[in-house]
C-alpha cells in the first residue's frame, strides 16, 4: 500500500524536524489530549506547571508512553507522583488514606513521574500509563513538615484508552535498579544529557531523588541539614524518578554536570516507617 508508506515517510520526516511531539500545556487544561493519527515515534509530552500549592495540568490524556515535563514556577521544591486509583477509588479516598502513616492501600498504585524540581527548575520523566483514574500528588514537606498534598497539591488525571499504538520506550544509556535498600547502577554515570531507566525490583516501592551536592559537601552535610532545614542546603535537587512499584519503570531525562551527586530514597519503610535512606538507600556518585 504505497499511500500508507508515503504517509509513514512524511510522518517520519516531521518527527525528524521535531514536529511530532505535541506539547500540552496548562493552557489546555480541561481538554483531552489529541493523539497523532500515525503511531507516535516519540512519547507524547505533557507539561505540568507546579506552584505553591497546585498543579496546572490537563484533566485527561491518552494511555501509553508519556513524558511528563514538570516546570516548577513556585518558590518551593515540588515533584509529581502519579498514583493510579483502582477499585473505583477517588482522590478523596486517597487523601483520607494517606492521613494515616504507613504504606499506601493496595488500590493506590505508585506509577512514577518526574521527581523533585528546584524552584524555577524543571524535571522530566517518561512513564507508560495504563488507562485508569490517577492523581498527581506532591509528598514534599519542605518547609515545616506539612506535605504539599495537604495544601492542595493533588489533582485528578483521567487516562483514557489510546486509539493508536503507543510510542516505544525511550532509548536509554544507563539503568538504575532500586531494591530494598540499595541503588545499583548498570555503569558509572557520566556528565551530559542522559535518559536513565529507573526500575524498582519486587519488594517495596522506591524513588530516586537526585541531589547535586555543592563543592566540598557530602551526604553527612545533607543529613545534618535535613532535620531543621536551617541555613542554605548543601546541594540542590535535579529531578529523578518519583515512587514506583515493580514493573513500572521510569525513564528519567537529566542533564548532568561534573560533580558529586546523591541518590536518595525518602519513602517510608513498610515495616518501621523510617525513610529508606535510613536503611541505607543513599548513594554518593562522582560524575566526571
Ligand atoms: Cu510540592
């Protein structure tokens, strides 16, 4: 069928020119996101703006490989955690459930997303979303220990069945495996722009927060700073993978400059409630 072959070639060319990555902005809030007529060569990009304390985002998107571009317009640090609500549960049910400490109920499935972005910073991650009802939520509790979802940073997102084939997973140049309680890297990370596959092993859910340490600072400085958050922090967040369960990889796009970085998981432990970094889930890497 030469007609179809020609259409395919044209789509390929447009993709090469950067024309087939539709951007969906806060301006489209309330709209359903249109999907390209041909199988997408790259994941659809959904731009979400975070501010203190709300997300500006579409209400509805199509299922499949989706890149979430989190733009932090607020003065505080924020991230975007996607949680799928099964069993007809609602955002109100989730908000009631997360008032209790401990693991999320089984109907709330941690599905990744872009982790912490600095004020005026950005964070980007790609996930493969199944159709369903989701919420976007911020667990960050800086400053003063009150999680941002309690201040309004929780927003429903409906993921509808896709009408076209999903894009393939992004090409990656490293894998970081999260397990109870370690970060394992497939190879040393290097400076430059990378897409890193972050996958959680069977066991508890985990997250990857990437912190770039200021020159001369170490993880001890961060641990000393965190309880009171007094004075300037010894580093700054540069994204990572929001919490996910096994089987839901997160593809993190990040631009690394040479320096010392920390990989940290803050998720509360399923057994004793302590953050996972207190169980050893904290790793310093030198990037050259
Ligand atoms: Cu927040």
